[in-house]
């Protein structure tokens, strides 16, 4: 069976099924489609599926022209909410969310539900790959157990592995195709098959010895970033009290050609990885009687940042004999990073919530995010981006830069604003700009 699957991969006869057509699944589908594979996309969101079927994209860096070409014209990309069609796919790639619950413990319900659905439709020859970020042991402890409840055996009847996603939304330097891909399998045959598939669409694959190594590599990548961002966030507060500009310090430090990697402070952590993944490792470590104090401390520092921004804002308003209560505040940028339309875990949302809870009147402007509605952690939010004009800036007591999108005219904002709180180092020092 293994040799037949490898032959079908080589001849591009296999059908690739992708569960979860979000910021990971849709770019992955694009790479397989571009290389001539047929793709079946699965999602529980009927609105997303409907948009794709009509040739529309809901992700900024995936163009609607591309969707129309493969869904409507070539009919190479079939999208559906009918998961019984999983039987029609040869490979099943799982790209579902792995969030935290309110206690910051891993919430694997989407992975478990997906595994149960696959089990009901599992057939001989299926190859299943989990791409969602998770703690070491998820693939062999949870997925394998559920799938083998079907009566089929891994490495004999079906194949299972793990290959962590490494998306960098908004990047002009890296794409899904050019980012090296870590691949693993429960069995040697699984690794060989999975590596063969990804090698057809990704420039470089990195095979590792086990699914646990692959899972741990993803956790390490994002914990590394979370810890170093926490360090500069803490230094930002210390240096601010010393009257030192943290961004200028980083620019000076990174002139050293060795031994230093620059990380930048901000209003908190955002995105689907860095604010979440380290807590998956913290949770799993407790099973081995170990407390990851360093990681937990970094989490505390980063979680505090939105509160620090609001405290700094109150301090700034006081300098101008104003109070936060009833202050009109405009937030520039609510996406979690510059030049993307993704608001998942964005610190802007927490900042807005805190500001409003303390009586401020808050609006936002984001050229990539026209509205905030139906958010997982902020279901009460129903806000729309203002229609930006230079004159509109003058209506606000304070402008707060949260996400430094490239297409905002910051000079114009500076000219018109009364007060600016800058959380991204956009501005140099001036009488109306205050770092936070």
C-alpha cells in the first residue's frame, strides 16, 4: 500500500483534503493547487464555504482571482461542509484551532471533534496529518487512540503524522512554499509518505524522528519568541522610568553583528501562536512534575502589557488636565500585527475593553479590519472602523497607535492629533507623543 501511495503522490493522482480553511488551511490549499493537486476543503463555517464557492476570498493575502480560478473555473478545489466526503480524499490535513480555555489550559476540543469525525469516515489507505500547534504527545496519545477505535491500525491500514504549520501572515519575505516544513510520522512508513507529499509543494522539508519532536519544535519556536518579547516589554517599562527610548536602545544593540537578535516591545501579544503555545507546554510539563517558571513569568509580563498601556494613557491624560473617563480615544490598528487583517488574540481588543470599562469613548481605524463583530473572546464587541479623514483626527482627545500598518499616514496624524500614545515606536520624541 505504501508504494502505491508514493506512486500516486509522484503522479499527482492523490486528492488532498484540508480540514479548516482559515489562515493556515487556505494558504496550504493554495500551494497544493499551484502544484497541480486536487484539493477538497472542509470547514464547519457555512459562510466561509459559501464565499469560496462563489469565488471570493476572506483572507487578505489570498486573492479572490485565485479562488475563482480553482473553485469556479478549473473546479480543482472543492469546498464543502459535508464531512462524509472525507472518504474521497487520500490525505487529510488537520488545520483547526487549538486555543486556551479561560484558565489558560489547552482546549483541544476542535482536534478531538475532528479526529472523531475522521474516525467515522476512515478507510484503508488514508494518510492523516495534524498541523495545529499543540503539546508533545497529542498525536500519539489522542489522535492515534481515537483513529484506531475504528478497528484500523496505524502503519498497516492508515498512516498518521504531525507537521506544524509555520505561517507568517503579511510577510513579503516568506510564504508557505518557502518556509522549511518539519515533518514526522508515527511509523517509519508514515514519515516516508508524509515527507514525500510535502516535498512536492514545499521547497525544503525537515524530517524528524517522532511526532513528539515535531510538536516540541513548534512549541520551542513560539516560546522562544514569547520569552524574548517579554524581556523587551519589561525593559520598556524600566527604561521609560529612566527616560530612555527602548526602540533607540534596540537599534543600537542590533548593530552588534553577533550574539544579539532584536525583539520589539508592544502593547501585548497577538496572533494564533505566541500568546497561546507556551501555555500548552506549561500544561504538559505538570504531568512530569515540573513547573515552567520562566515561561509562566514571561506570560505574566506579556499579559500585563495592555494594562500598562492603559495606565500610561491615564498618566498622559493627567498631564493635560484630562481624565480617562469620557475621554474620546481613537485606536489606530486592531489587527494583531502590521499589514494583516487578522485580529486573533490582538492586544488591541484587550486595550479597548479596559479603556471602555474605565469610561473612555473608544473608536478605531484599521484599513484592513472594517468591523469587529462575532469575536470569540469579545462577543459583546460590535464596532466599525471610522471613515478616516485628517479632520476626523482632531475630534479625539488622544490617538493611540496599537498596530503600525504601513498604509497609515503617521505624519498627518501627528500634525492633527492633540496627544499620541505610541506603543510601536512609530514616532521619535515630541511634545505630544508618549511611549507606552
